[in-house]
């Protein structure tokens, strides 16, 4: 086809103009006729082609051949109007009133004139004859019959076709818009009211791979060749479904997308396992597939997981890629869980997951290949404990004094200064109220075993460096020995335990992680806590002469008074 330099739809002042739909929701009236309602009297200006006969059409160039629908006329017998008026230079236009945007179907002009019934961007055709029969000269304008189309569309790889479903037509009036289905018997397509639909590489129908005049050549839903080849995960193709030169995009290609489903637990404490759960998908971008996802992925690709501080992206604590070998049909998914042991400084962190991080797949859209989430990593208390000079958390036996030395720091390596520490022994020996069990009524008729639960608590501060040293005597309890199992100590008052708790100088409770679980108490062990071995311990006991000896002498005195009282 020969393309002239330019053409325009103009009003009586020779300014470019668009045309409104003249109808209402119950009556199309005169459709897009000019010189009706708020529409001006419209004409056509053609430049750089000389004086010619002209008209306006819906059109699409399909493989070098034009499909078109003429929607203007000169008269009831002449299809095209002559550009008899000079606009200066090499431009000429039709006398106003000599061209009409058709509100009807005319059979006498050659070719036929159809309703200017639908929204569209207009092409101008020109010829040396007012009734040329066929057109071969087309010029795209920027003027429109105002309105738009919305419709779903999808690509099928096995047939290499695009399905175009029935559009909703939005007719723009001077005061608003009216929406109708394209199969509406009053407002929709018919043999007299036609649309030109193409699958094109541009948005207005200049270069199309397939096309149809609807409804005479085909009808919605349309199955139209895409012109894409080869179709695989190494190529993408941008296409437009063009209806009366109004193009709606569709991309043919893969669309890998990743979504982080959860980052748990949040907050995570130092040394806990952080689980990052995410889903990869070849996301079909329904209902328009503008982002593709309609081509199968068969090439292996990487997914990359990275964790770094939010305030310092160069502080990376995890950086790993994983090879994905699964094929992905459109909308197929694959979920993964990545576990990271949280050994890092406390603070706020970002998780970044990128699918196809090695760019192995050609995709319609790359912007959804990465997803991010944040979490907080909190520090825990890491006590360093020495018992009689040995770094351990286990006392070898009960009933004897031990040198207990502790250094309290957190997982960031910071000494926990001036903290308050508690050591709590449950169900040990107490001079204040020795362990006792008895049968007691729990209602008017029933009894059950009751008893004293002994809780011995010692509280002390750490110094500036987080250190503390003291003498400790785990008292144990012989009633937990196998020979006393009949008394059911554990079932009545609970088991024997020794644990540590604490609060920082700021009043925050100590947090520990034990066996992967967050806890506010740290367990210490006593071997054979129900046996009292005839074993000596270190004589290097803290505070021995100043306080411990006095305290134990007092215990001895209490012990002597007890036997004196019960023996008479």
C-alpha cells in the first residue's frame, strides 16, 4: 500500500476533532454521525497526496492485504467525497456538509457503506474515483470515534492461537459512557454494523498476522493465529488484539513469578531456625495475559535467596542459589522452604527471593521475579558457667558446696552489666518447710495426695563486666530416689529442677534458646540429685569465711534444734 504523509478528521475551523456517540442507553439514535448533538460537522483533510476522493474506515493490514469497513459517504450513491478545498500547501479537505459519518447501511455506493457504529481510531482511504470498489491507499489518523473495548483474551501454545472473547463496548457520549455487550441485538455487531479485528505487532493494525471482519467473516469468541514462531521459553512476542484500530496488549511467553508466603518465626531469636516459605509460578496473567505466563517453561533455572540487614545491604548473612529442574505449564507452581539458622547480629533484616536469577528464561515481564519480606532478629543470653573451675552446666552431685562462676553476655557479644540473676531450685530441701505429703479432701467425699512444693530462689546482680561468683549448694531431694517411688513425688508436687532466670538493667527479661525453642529460663543439671555422695569438692569457695560458714553453722544449729525437739 501507498501511505500518504498525513490525514485528519477536521471540524469547520479546520481543527482536528473526535466524534461522540449520539445515543442513549436504550437507543443508539444516529450512532457516531457528525453534525448531530454535540458532534461538529466533520470533514477529511489529506496532505501530500494531491486532491483525491476520501473516506474514513475501520481497517487492519493483514499480511499486506487490507481488511476494512467504510463508515462515511458522500451521498446515497457515492462512497467517497472530493477534497475540493485547499488548506494551504499540499493539503486539501472536503467541503463541510459533503461528508457524513454514516448512521445507516448504504448498498448503492461501491463499496458498501456501513454504520459508523463502534469506537475506533480512524483510517482515511483515498482514490481517484468516488466509487472505486476496493481501496488500496490508507492513511492512519489520530482521530477517533470515542469509546473503548474491554475483553478477555488468552493464548494457547498447542494451537498457536489467541482466543478473543466477546468485548464489552464502552460508547463515549458527550456526558458520560454507555456499556453494551458486542452481541447486544440493538447495540452490538450485525451484518450492517461491523468491526475489524486483528492480531497485530502494533496497537492500531498497521502490521497484523491474522484478522477478521466481525461478524461476517467470523464471530466472537475468535480463534486467531498469533504469528509467533518459535514458541518456547527462550522467546517472547508482544502482540495486540486490535479492534477498529484500538489495540489491547497480550504477551506470548513465560512469566515466572515468586511470592514469599511467610518468614517464620518473626521475631527470630539468635540460633533459632528461620523458615522462608515461598512459591514459584509460571503465572498466567488472566484475564488479559498482558504479562504472559501462557508458554511452558522447560529450561532449568536458578532461584536465589539472600538475607541482609535493612540498614546495610552489604551486610549479607545468607546468599544461596538453588537449581530448579521442574517444568512449569501455565499456572503451575512449586513451593519451597529454606531454613536458615539465625547466627547473626541482632537487628532488622530483609529476605530477597529471586526466581530465574541467572536469566535462563525469556519472560514477558521480569519485574515480578523478585519478592522481599522483612523480619527482626533478636539477641539471646549466652551464659558461660563454670562449676569448680570446669565450664559446664551440670553439678556432679547434690548436697555439697560448689564454686559457681558465671559470665553473662548476649549473642551480640555484649556483656550484660548490672543485671539481676535468679537461680531457682524446685523441690529441693528446705529448712523453712521440709517436703511433706498428705491426703486431703478435694470435695466432701474424695481425697487426693497433697504436698509442699519447695521453691528455693537466690537472686544476685552481675557486675559491670557481666560476672558473678558465689557458693551454691544444690540440695537435691532423696524422695525422688527409686526406692521412694511409691510416694509419687513427681505426680504430686512436680519434679526436681534447677534453672536460671534474669532481667537486664533495663528490666527486659533474659531470653534463651534451648533445643531451638525460645524460653525465659535456662536449665542447669544435677546428677543423681536424690543421692548424696561421700565426695569432697573444691575448698576454694567464694565468700566462705565471711558468710558461707556462718550460714551453714546456722543450718547446723537448726538441724540440732530439730532433733532435740523431736527426740525430747
